[in-house]
């Protein structure tokens, strides 16, 4: 089943006809919220609010392992993750389908392979996002009439504070084009579970130092409002073209 993870500004999906709530406790603890199962545009889908509903868990407090395992146990076979991001070299308001990711987070539980008695797998992560799912997302973006930026690199920072201007300069030198706080370890946990995973990011502010003003939650919320409406339209288009069981 197609699954969506909603982040900042996407705690619920309008248009989702709710069928079931999976309140799953995994061996790593509880997911941020029950996994909602329903129908979107006639397709069965799952939805999980990454930070909980209401949004209470900060990016470093999200139990990423529980979230990903709960989605798998609820029947997810592929995941589209939605993220609000700062734009390093991408304009505010743009939708982005990143192709790469760099992990700057620390201290997060970032693997399922933590049991010395279980066989260890060093997963290949050269291409973190599933190519076929990205192609379908491009079709959905086109169907929804939403312009997007194809490619680029997501910098996953620790948060919850925003970055300094010098940190953003360094992230840019590293090749990052957008910055957020939740892409890792979420993306690699999906890979470890062998779940195709792709990110759909909405740029909600110029990253630190990219505009000569402070970043405020008010400006972010203003962009989130219209931006997440476009994201919902893209997810609905993706569901509409999803192969039926
Ligand atoms: C200033 S908002 C920061 C907040 O928004 C992003 O959340 P998500 O990736 O779940 O959409 C970012 O990672 C931070 O958690």
C-alpha cells in the first residue's frame, strides 16, 4: 500500500476517507501517532503524522524506527515523505524532488541492525531515493500542475534550532540545495526495511543568511498554507494513478 509521511504543516490529509486507525507499538516503542488507513482518490493509502497529531515531537525526538516499522506493519509497500525545508539554492514556495541526502544529524537511533545476535546488513545507500517512485511523483506533479525542481541534495541537520549563516555556507559548499531536520534517519530506515522511499519537499523559507532578515515562524506558516495545498493535490494525483490491487 502507498504510504505518506506528513511533516510540518501536513498533520492530516483532507480528502482521505478514513477506514481504520492502526495504533501500533513496535519493539522500539510507539509511533508518533496511529497510522491512518483510508482511501484517497479511490486508492488505499496509509498516512502517518511524523511529529504526531497534534505536532508535538521535535525532529530530534521523533522515534523514527517506531514510525517506519509501524508503517511497514500496517502494510506500507512504498513511502512518500513530505518535508518542509529551507532553501539554500532553491526559491521559497518551490516543490523539490531531491535526489541525494547528506546526514549531519547526531545521536539518533539510525539503524534496525542493533542486535549483535542478528545478521548485519550494510545496505547500499548510493541512491537514497527510489527512482521509479520519483518518476511517478514527477507524473503526479505534472498532473497537479505544480511546478517543481527535479533533483538536488537535502541536508539533514539536527535542529531544533535553525542553522547559522556560516553553517548554511558550509552546507552549500558540500553541495546541498535544501535543508531540513527529519530526512535522516528516516530515509535509511526505509532502505533497511526495503521500502521504496522518496521525498517531496516544500521550501518554506530562505535558509539562514540567504535573505537579509531573520527567519520567522509567521513567514514559514504563510508559505506552508498554500504550499501544502499543492502538496495535497500532488499526493491525490499520485494516488489516482496508483496501481490498484
Ligand atoms: C521551522 S519549521 C522546522 C521543522 O519543519 C520541518 O519538519 P518536517 O521535515 O517534518 O516537515 C523541519 O525538519 C523541522 O522539523
